C-alpha cells in the first residue's frame, strides 16, 4: 500500500519533469534546424519566466490556500536586485555564467527576504483582505523602485530618492538604477537552456516541498486551520515558509526576466497589477494546486496571443473566448461528466469489452 | 491513582453571557470521563477552554502537574491534550495516511532542506512515519483506505480518522467531542469498543462529550452534567444518571 502511494507521487512528478524536458528537446531541435520563427524564439525566455511565476504562485494560492495579488512585486524585487548585481559586477566577474548564477541567488534571496518581511504582518489576514494588502504591497514595491537612484563611483555606492543629480557622483561615476528609467545595459545572460534549468529547479523545490513533512503541514493549514492548530502545527511558521519560498522563486523568475532585456524599467505593464492578475489567471486555469496544469496554462496563454497575431482585430476576442471555454471545461459539473463519459480511457475500455 | 487533569474554578464570559461558570473537574490517569448536558450547556466551550481555543476569564487548568492555563493551542497540544471536533474537521484534500502523518508532525522531524533535496534523513523519517501511521490506521481499521482522500471516507470512518489523528500527537489526555454523533447503533457499539481499546492499549485518559446515553452509561466511569454553563451534578455514572435533578433537566422523565 505504502509503496504504491509513494510510486504514484513519484510517477506524477516524473511525468511533469518529462514534459518540460521533452518540450525543451523539441524546441532545441527546431531551433537547430531553423524551423522556428524569430518571434517564437524571442518568446522562449519569457515563457520560462511565466512558467516559474505560475508554479511559484501556485505554492501560495493552491498549496497554502491564500490569495496573493502581489506576485509581480516579488518578481520586481528579484529582477532589480539581480540586474543591479550584474551591472555592478559586470567588469569584476568576467565569466557571464558565474555572474548570472550569483545574480539569480541574490535575486531569489532578496525577494525571499522581502516576502518574509511582508508576510509577517500580512499573513495574519485571510481571504479578500490578504488579497487587497498583497496587491497594495506589490504596487508599493514597484513605486519605490521607480524613485530609487543608485550610482557608483570610486567612493563606492550612492543612494538617492530624488534624482540622479543628487547622487553627487564623481566624473567617472555610473548611474546604475536611474529612477523611472530603471537599469540599462544589463548583460543579456538569460538563455532558453538556463530558463529550462530554472524551471526544473523550481519544480524540484515546489514538488519536493509539497510531498514532505513541511508540505503536509502547509496543506493542513489550507484544509482546516483550527484542526491544524489542534494537532500542534505552527501556523505562522508554515504560512511564512510557503509565502517566502513562493516569493523567492518569483524573484528568480525576475532575474531571468531582467537578463533577457537590455533595459529594465518598472512599469505597470511588467511589474504591476496586470502582471499579478495574469499569473493568477495561469494558476486558476491550470487548476488551483495543480502544478503541471500551471505549466501548461502558462505556456498556452502566453503563446496564444502571439500565434493569433495574424488575426489582429479578433485576437483579444478569441483569447477571451478560449479563456471562458477553458474555465467551463475545467469547472462545470456537466462538462466534467461529459468529459468523463467520452474520455479516451473509457472509450478504450469499451472497445475492449465489446471484443 | 494520581490526577491527570485538574480544573478549578474555570469560567468564561462572552460579553454579557456567562458561557461557563465555576467549572471544576478532576480526572484520574486512565479514566474514561463523560461530560453531558443539554444543547447549549457549554460542553464544547469547556473543550475549547481546555485546548486554548478560548482564553479562560478565570480559573486554573493543570495537566499532569503543569499549569497550562492560557497557553496557545499548539503549546497545549505539545503539553499533551489532543481533541476531536463535533463537526468533523479533517484535512479533506489530504489522503487518510497524510492526515495521520500531520498528527505525527512534532514527533518525527527532519529539516526543510532534507525534505527538498531528499537527503537520507528524509527517507528514514518518512519510512518511520509511514510505519507508525499505518499502525494507527490498523487500530481503527482504516488501513485499506490509507490512500483515499479523507473527504471521500464514509462518515463513521471520518470520525475514526479524527481520533487516529489526535492519537498520533501522542497525547496524555484525549478529548472526544460527540464521537458517536450521526452514527447508527452498530457503529456506536463498534466505537465503544474502539474507545475502550484506545484507553487500554494506549494508556490513555479520555474525556468525552456525548448525547448517546447508551454509550455514556456503557463506557464512562464518572460523569459531570452541565446545565446553563454550571455543574448540575457529578460523580459515578450510575448515580448521576439516576439523580432526579439530572433527569428533569436533561434526560426527561
């Protein structure tokens, strides 16, 4: 009995890893043989970013069961921390891979710390209240970065929240974070391969966390807070753990994102409310708590608008129809029954019985 | 035998409402103790006071010589009180065995890092946890359903699983809140055997709330009757159940 269960989890996880690796191999072959449009090729790294974001948000929404609308904020912290490090160390660490790996660690760590600090007061709230407060924190993070100026010269680092002139840099000084203009000249270290490796790392962390002692504690809080407390689960500790791991992974996605662009700015479009909602849409459509679903829906919903570009005028219309159909298909009881009735497994069984 | 639980002068008010007043009880080690009374008498409130869900307005709770008054629920569980709930509170989306493993949480430990990177500590502890959990499930005849989602269990088995989960925390005192609610006579009889078995084989002390008089008179050694938040009668089961006051207030002529 026990062996059976363990192997079921392991099998499920292996399928998820397998899908990612298979998708990677197919894309690599297509790139090598030139069967891929430059448009799609440009989408590969953002795709990895969105997949990581969706999986990490699923840890908060699906596993911990708390609605967070500030995920883009943590991504923003990671993006700027990582890009700042890379720009600062550009001349010091020459090996781009090593520099990028350190940048990723720094981005993840700083986003994790911010997640921890925000989580401490915020996780006392539940449901809608938590959603509203995380939404606000996401916006606050974005706006702080928009007024932040950091420069370096021979004397070291200079900070300001006014403008780049008040940094008081020397002649040879270099403004790294330039307020609303953000960071320019970040080395383009992000590649599809690194993106896929980061997806795998994210999956290992999230899936192994879920199927461990800590994961059970986190899910027990989701299922019944009062009962979890009554069997001695430390609610605060495990809520914070899930929330900060989720934030750290979002930070990692942010680093990947920032190293794919030559100029990084915190705009409402990339780190604002829209982004948080979009990630949430990935999670909800993929199935709350379903990690593999998050990956698939993130890929489909990112590719779809691009693939429909040819239909220009009807693009958003088709996109929204697909969204609604997917929602109905996944959640409506009648359609679930219909799906079960005509499922492949069942049809195969039937033909077997006839014979 | 020594007293395991000693409660003195326990009381709580919700605004103007005096929910529990001057509640006292002494439960000896290994005893099966019953708490009965009409609906709204404050029985579950007493449980919530004992387990730290509510902070008592006054009174002292001593468990095994340690003062646990006003501690948090988690600390009280660690001190040795586990409970079940009147309206079943399982971890519905977790499997049956995982429900028990959550109960084992504080007794089988490995670090988060060991869990994420699947270091040897993870496999060793998970194996020990699975064994212990299966052992507990066997006691409650749930081992066949170990991989079911808890939400998919039939009602009677959900009640049993709740007891198994509470026992997994290795308590000294087990509080059962209406364990027989919604069970048919057969299931109730089975439950009585299980409760006795738990008491004998786990060296457990049990305090239970119940409306089913067959169960109460069948297994409880002593009773306390609550009415409007105050103690109406207490003592040996047979004597209490024949008390005219109890009969008028609760049992009916």
